[in-house]
């Protein structure tokens, strides 16, 4: 058994219990599916915010792999954008962010590192900070 949310032409919503999706479609085609409020046969399946789909392990693995690839691609784009459009102020991040926050310096995009104490200071002062994990550049290890 499967339960579908249904809606009639007049906007009345109700549930219908069916063997499967084909059973719903058959009843709709035969005109025997009617609204319990107004008795119209113009009834359609309503989209439901929650759905549980059984899938094969192969499909699940492929979906997870595709999702991971999309996340990796997006992460690389974000890192590339930050590298190209933000000034690296290193360990001076907190100091520079506070200067901009209080108007002592003109606003600009900066990136850098903070300690846990720095994070507490920035939060207390109301400085908006967005953390992005950045992979270490292998070129930084070269002599």
C-alpha cells in the first residue's frame, strides 16, 4: 500500500490509498477517483515534501559518488575564487578585520588565520566571519 496526497480541481486536499502508482493512474483514467468533499473526478496527485525511495546499492553508490564529485567541484571553485579575490593577511586577520569593522580602514576582502581566542573576540565584537577550510598549497612547502 502507498498513500498519495491528492487535490481536486476545487482545491480540496485529501489522501488516497493505492496498491502502487499504476493503481492511482488507473483509477484517475477510469474516472472513479473522486473528491470526497465535492465529488469531482478532476483529481491530481499533489507533490509531497517527504518521499522515501528504495534504491539499489549501485544506484545509492552512484548517487553518493556524483554528490561527492559535485561537492569537490564546488569546493575547488570557492577556494579558487578566494585565492584570486582576497588579500592574505595571515595571522593579522583579527587585527585587520577589527580595523575595518570600526572604520579605521576601508573595507576589503581579506583572508587569514585565527586562534580560538581570536574567534571569541571577533564574535564578541560582532564581526561577521565566514570560515572556509583551505587546503595547504604544496608550493608552500618548497624551499
